[in-house]
C-alpha cells in the first residue's frame, strides 16, 4: 500500500503541480496582454472610424465662401466684359503679328511637295532605264529627251512659289493697319481735329464780334429812327405848303446823350432844316447802347429825312 501510495501519489502530485502552475501564472499574463492589445485595437478602430466623417465639416464652409463670392453681379460683369474685349484685342494683335510669320512658312510647302515627286520621277526614270536594258542600243536616244522634260516641268514649280510669297506680304500689311496703326491714326485724327477746333483763327473771332456789333447797331438805329419820327410828327410839324428832304448826321455817346446834330445836305427850306434839328434835340436823350455794342464810345448816324404832305415826315 505504501508503495502503491507512493507510486500513485507521486504522479498525481507531479501532475497537479505541472498542469496547474502554468495555467494560473504564465497564461494569465499572456491573456492580459492579449486582452489589452485587443482593447487598444478596438479603441484605435473606433477612433479611426469616428475621425473619418469629420472632413465633411469644412465642405459646408467652402460652400458658404462660394455664395459670398457670387453676390456682386454688376461690377464683375463689366470687368469680365472689359477683360474679354482686352483678350480679343490681344488675340487679334497676336494673330496679325503671327500671320506674316506663318504665311512665308506655308509657302515653301508646295516646294517641298513638288520636291517630293522628284525622287518618284527619278525612280520611274530609273525603272524605265533599267527596263529597256535588254532592248537594242537605238532606244537610249529618247531617254535624254525624256529626262529634261521633268526638269522643265520642275522649273515652273519654283515660279509659283515666288508668286504667293509676294501676295501674302501685301495681305499681311492690311491686318497690321487695321490693328494698332488704325487705332493710332484714329486717335491722331481726333487730336488734330480738336487742335484745329481749339485754335481758330483770330480773324474768324473778329468777324463774329463785328457781325454781332453790326446787328446791335442796326437794331439801335432802327429804334432811334422810330423815336425821332414819332416825336417830330407830334411836336415839330412842317408848314403845310412845304415839301422836301434833307440829310442829317447825328453823334450819340454810349449813354444815349446827343453830342452833335448837323444838316449835311439841306432841303432848300430853312424851316424844314430847323424842324429836323429841333426834332433831334427834343427827342434826346436816347437809350444807352446795347450789350452787343460794348466797346463803342459813340455812334454816328446819317439819315435822309423826307417831309411830305400833311406835315408828316419820314427818316431813311
């Protein structure tokens, strides 16, 4: 029994010590580390999953910026229109500048095209020459006649090349004139017109002033004549048995005061001459000169007086 107990107890005791010791200690640490690592991985996954939907927030702010920028509608349209016009003008200028460069480059193309068939013709000639090789010797004579013919045909090809070169040169001048040069000529013509209008000759200005002054004088003389005629018919009638006409010269200053009155040509009747002078002196003073007569100190009036029947008289 003792042996059996020893035999039985020893393996059971050893088995119990060896099997339970690593489970309770070593595997616990491993299990704890595994759980910790798993929790960390889960947390990282959660953090990554939560951080991913955050980027859409700045998208809404960007949309607000776009709305704010699109509010001003009047000024950008003008600015864009001006920018488009400037771009079109620059595009036209660049096209006009590049046109003369492109045209002469395009002209040698037919020359190249014409040059390319030359090897083909040479090949054909070579084939023709190679083909009749077994033929008799009498046939090579037309061969030199056939060779200069393509050469003669190649010569006129060079002639049209020189012709289109001269034509685009005249055409390229037109866009250059229709671009900046036309604008410059237009501005120059406007400046010349403004300069000519601003610098009018002094003679034209004097003529205008003189015409205005003459018109003002004519109006003043007409008013003076009516006043004298009305005044004479009222207060200084001529004798009923006398008729005649006389010429009188009157000098009036700018304030309308009578400076001088004299009979230049008598009517032959002293009574009529005196009646005319009395009428002129009695109707004074006259009205001052008009604004159009500015600069005149005095005005000399010469008129013919006519006394008619009924003691009426008129002034011409």
